[in-house]
């Protein structure tokens, strides 16, 4: 299986970085958050494994956290958009 690994430095959220691995078929192989709420991050990562990258972007883009204009899920969507732009 051809897997690409990426690291995305987050802004405006508790996690510092998101590590993402995708397959050549544009599905999520794995996601891990560095910092932030461990339980939510593990749960989100588990749910996303095997999902299509574009579907994850569509579902998570714009999700905010409390009074913030972003969230860890929103930051993940931004990271995935960058990945998609680089791979085109």
C-alpha cells in the first residue's frame, strides 16, 4: 500500500500538530493529534480511518470550538485541503 505522511502545524487550537497518513486512493490511513484533548482526538482519528479525504474536508470544514473561529477538526480540514492542493 502506497502511503504518504504529512505533518501540519495548527493555529488557534490546543493541539500543536496533526500527523496525517493518506493512501494513493485519497483515503485516510491514520490521523494523530499532538497535544489537545486526547480522548476527542483519539475518537476523531478512529472515526476518520478509511474515509475519503474530500468527505472529511466537507464534514469538518468550518467547525468551531467554543468562541474560537476554528477547532481541531477544522484545522484537520485545512491540512487535508493543503495536501489535496499539493498532490494535484
